[in-house]
């Protein structure tokens, strides 16, 4: 369980998130949604220990303020929104960096070709020798996810669940790869790990999240299952835009939901 | 492997070249079997042992230090154009050295009396370290170092050091000006075993820190936050990197003045050849830096023999066009 109690964090003296209480249990996908600038990424950065905050954040009961970077690296892996490189690293070199500090938990036999296996999972088989900088934004995002997967390859290590913290993991992906990535996240949770993901697509959120935290102006506006949280009143209010769920478009206008994938 | 061979070949070539015609082969034969018929004249042996050898050892250490310092800076700042020259470390070391040259007979005389011939290297080293510490203090807030602030502060500090250096040059007399010019262009001509002994421990310590740095610098390529997520203690990494760079640069500037372009050209060339992985890049930079500096020094000794060109002229004259060529070639292929 990742647990935040009374967390407040500021950037440049301005408070971005305040009095956040949130818990993300192992075995579940917890989604953070909300309008732009509501503090979703700041909350994720605080949970991953990048930003100092008041209040306490614990992973599996351990206060993250007191643990060393390499210990934290065994407990959780973090996917940033975008990563820009200034040197011509190959895809394989990037993915292998996931094995740097933590413990993948992979068996001895898996360990050697773990980067290739991770790349295959994000549908980038055969990309290992390419230069990262030559890939498209969506491909780069998947390379980074493969790196993150290497870091916590086994969702449970020594009986302890581990966590994926994902900042908009599917925002630059096409629909096929959105589904592939969200399925990876769900599988990770089903195998005993925990996932916290900042998401923008409410349909994908409704489809894959076990719990949803809705943020508004730096605070948690609602926390619960998709059915509890995604109501006309709440969504209209939080996104400041009158919305009605489950409305079909007028006949003749095509629409496509991720749920439509067969 | 190839780089090791290249270095050995350069050492031999460098031993054999110079104003005197003493040859490397006969020196080696002489060292291996002192009683053989190929024994050297005493004059040649002195040239080899006390002039060329210390010069070669010093040149190798400086070349390795400058190249590694450049590679580490570039990794630290995630910027392929970073160089100790850029963030003011060299300028700070230079200011201290110029101060000793110009004020050595007046206000800094006590320093010169105490340290004797070590005053200049010692001052330059302190200047480099002081610049780095000030820089670190300015750019670190709440235990976190901002690389952007550090880069900008470094440029400002370099400008300040240059201004004070200019002021000192303005008040210098003719003899001092000549010393200054020669020192600032860089030269290995004063190499002695004594100088080697003075800077070797500092440089070797800096070089010894690099295996620890390599892993961390690779992670840092993904950004500070991600490096931390990967399990690297970023604060400690930065601290060790900065001190290592200051030590390597300060020591180099102290004994050789400004030798430009080694720190930028060598890591660049190697990234094209073997890729950016710091575990290979750092040791390879040391080897190639050592080789290149020896070659440049051999050239500086022979082009206008028996006189000598300052080595800084050779590295800049050869390095700058080469650097431009890399930039032109890489344009459009990969972003720097």
C-alpha cells in the first residue's frame, strides 16, 4: 500500500497540492484524474519522492523520507511524462538502465535478456539497436515503460508488493498501444503489485481503474470506484463543463470507445 | 584495446621526437640491458630520463584529466557542450595563477616565499576548487543543485575571473606579460619529476573516482528525478563529480596553463565511435586524451625545433576545425 496522509507540497513557494489523503493498495490500479493544472503530476511526483512535502507518505508502511534511493528503487518504479536525451543512447541501453539500482526480481535465466523481453511486452520487438532519439514520441514513451518494467519486473519481491507510478502513460499512444499498456498495468496489479497512474482519458480510466482519485485545484474532490466517482454531477462540476455520462452521439456520427476492442 | 595500443605507440613516438636526435629504441634497449653495446651517451640518457620522460608522464596525466573532466561535466550537465572551461573552473584557476605571476613580487610575495616553485600550481588548484565551491553554494538550494543555475552562475563567474585577470594583465610589466602569454597558451616545457609528483596524486584521485561516477552519469542522462528513481543518490553523485572535475582541471591548469578543446573533442569523438555509455566512455576518454595530448606536444616540440610552440596553440589549431567538422557532420543526423 502507498499511503499519503495530510500531504501538502509547494513549487516555488506556491502550494500546488494541499491536505491530500490517498491510499493506493497493492493489487489495484489507482487512477488520478482531473482538469489541467489540478495537481495530478505534482501529486505523483510527491508520491515518488521528487518533491518535499509536509505530511507523511509511506510505501508498505515505510516512510519514504527515511529510505535510501536504492531502497526506494526496489519498491517502486516511476514513468515520467516525457524524457529528452542529449546523448545518442540506443534503446537497449536505455531499457537496461532499469536494472541499475533496484532488483528486477527476474529469475537468473530471465535476467540476461530482460531488456529484450520488456521491449517485446510494449510491442517494440526488434527496436533494441535503434537510437532512442530517432523514435517517435509514442515509441519513446513505450521504451521508457519497458525500462520501468525492468526495474520492477516481478510485481511481488520477497513477499512485498511493488508499485508502478505512471504519469500519463498512454497520452501519446495510438489506441492499440493504449490498450496494450493499460493491460500491462492491470496485469501488474492482478499479480499482486500496485499501480498509480495519472490519466486523461476517462473512458480508459473507467475501463481499467479499480479506484479513481479525482483532483480539483490541488485537492482530492472524490475517491472511489469508477461507478461511485463517475457521476454526471461530479464530472460536470470538476471539469467545469456540463457533461452527461453514457450519452450516445446523434445517429450517423461515428464514435469509438476503447471498450470496443475485440 | 586499440586505444591502449595507440597510447603505447604515441609514447614511443613522443620519446623519440624532440630537438635532440636521441632515439626511443636505443633508450629502451639501454633500459633493458644497461651493459649492452647500444648503451646511450650520458647526454642522451639525461635527455630521456629527466626531460622527455617526465614531460611525457605529465602530458599523459593532463590529457587524461582534461578529457575525463570534460566527459564528466558533459554527463553532469546533460549537455554535450559542457566543459570545465565553460563553468568557470578553468577561469578561476587561471585567475589565481595570473595573480601569482603578476603579484608574486609584491603583495603575494609571502606565498611565493613559502611555496617556492609550487606557488603557481598550488594557487591555480585552489582557484579552481574555490570557484567550484562558490558555484556549488550558489546553485544549491535545500540540498538540491540546479544545473541550469550552475551553468549560468558559472558563465558569470568566468566573466568575473576574466575581468580580474584582465586587470592584472593591465598592471603587469613587460617581463610578466611574456610569462603570462606563454602560461596562458599552455606548455609542458617546464615538466620535471617534481611537478609530476606534485600533481599526480590529485589527478589520480580524480581519475579513480570515475568508475563510481560512470553508472550514475548514465542514469543522469534520463534526468535527475529519473536517476533518483533508478536508485542513484543524485546529490552525492553531483558532489563527487564536481570535486573530481575541480581537482583534475585545477591540477591541469596549474602545470600547463590553458589547454583547450581536449575536454570537448575527445569525449565527442568517442561517443561517435563507441557510444555514450559512460562505463566505456570515461576510461576511453582518459586513454585517448593522453594520446592526443602527447601527439600535440610532440608536434609543438618539432614543428619549430629547436624552439617550441605553446601546446595550447597546437590543440586549438587542430581541435577547433575538427570540432566544427563534427558539428557539421552531425547536423541533421542527431540532435546534439
